[in-house]
C-alpha cells in the first residue's frame, strides 16, 4: 500500500474561535461607543443598523460554510461524480486513483490533506471555516465573504462619517496650534488624526483595523468573484501555470508533437458559470450532453 509522503494535518477550531472573538470585539466596540455617539449626532438609524443586518446574514452563511458537506467523494457516489465534469487530460486525467481514499478521482476533485478526503470541485481548505470549500458550499462561502467585506466597509464608513462630523461641528480645521518650536501652525490632517486618536483612541484604532481589513477582504473577494465568473477553482488557478512544466517533465519520451497547454474547458460564460456555483450539480444528477 502506498504511504503518503506528506504529514497529515488535522482540523481544529482555533481559527473559528479567533474569527468569532474578533468579530465580537469589533461589534462590542461599535455598539458601546460608535452607535451611541452617532445617535446623538442624529445619524440615520437604518445606516447605523446596517452592520448588524450584515452580521446576521454573515453568521448564517459562516455557519453554512462550516457545516455543509463540500462534496466528499465516497465509494457510493464516486461513479456519479465521475460523470459531472469532463477530463481535460492535462490537469485532470481519466483513471487516476487517490492513493489515500483508493477512489477514482473525478475531474476537478482533489484530496484535502487537512480533512483527509477527496472533495468534488475542490477549491481550497479554509482554516477560518475549518472546512474544505468545494462544489456544495462554494456558494455559501462566496456570500459569507461578500457580507464580511460589506460589514467591515459599512462599519468603516459609519466611523469615518462620525469622525468627520466631530471635526466639522467643532470647527477644528479652522484652528491653529503652537508646535514644539513655539510657532503657530494651521491644523493639518496629521494633527487632526492625532487629536482624534487622543479623544477617541478605541474608535480610531477600530477604524484603522477596519480599513485594512476592508482592503484585504475586498481584494480577496474580487479574486474569488473572478474565479467564479471564469469557472476556475483556486486549486486550478494555482496549478494552471505549472501543468505544462509537469507535463514536459513526466512525458519527455516521446515528446508530444504539440505541447498540451492547460485550457479552461469548464467555462461557459460568466452567467452560466455563476449559476453553476449557486446551483451545483448534485451526484444524483447526470451531466446533460
Ligand atoms: Zn482522497
Ligand atoms: Zn479540507
């Protein structure tokens, strides 16, 4: 029997707990300080409640991403999964067996080293949801990512609006101050940020954290949407540039007359690709020819 050359990792809940603790801390600070101050400044209640609505939706899809079977391949559904996608014979070849599960690998599947199972349309293993992202939970993961980005960005915009109001109402930007050399200086952005940090240290720190988070999540969301619209998984995107090199290395004798470069045969237009994410093929449904 073949022995795996890698050391199997194991699933654990550390990042799920960290995720919930961070989210809890951010929302506690928002509720404890920002919400009250903004109500005093007569901000729209709908605007102030929007982060809570996004949190509610986010937590639902977070839970769904965590607990939904991503598309585990078993002896019972192996044959049905084999019919869902065609083999491109470059990245996915027919009659390849997973040495660990001892199952024939359907096209677009991959063995997850963390969960120790083969997953249909494997995208990646996400430590934040402690689950693989595959055919059956990619839709939940996408909405989870979308609402998480939206909640961070919305909260950042509420805090920014609040701090701008504070500056405008206090006419602070019209003031002057005496610097360390004893010279009178007009208030500039750096001075304003320092002043606001002294006045509302936790709120300004939260804003900095949320701005960085919004850019990171926004960038990742754009990447995930690009992959969804072009019908690629993260695994395929990562391997696409390496397939030809592996091919040359493994099949040097005889050399192929035409180099077989990876081409995405699974994309059928952005709309159809997105529909595939949100209405994934179930193992009981056979592929329509
Ligand atoms: Zn496997
Ligand atoms: Zn996994």
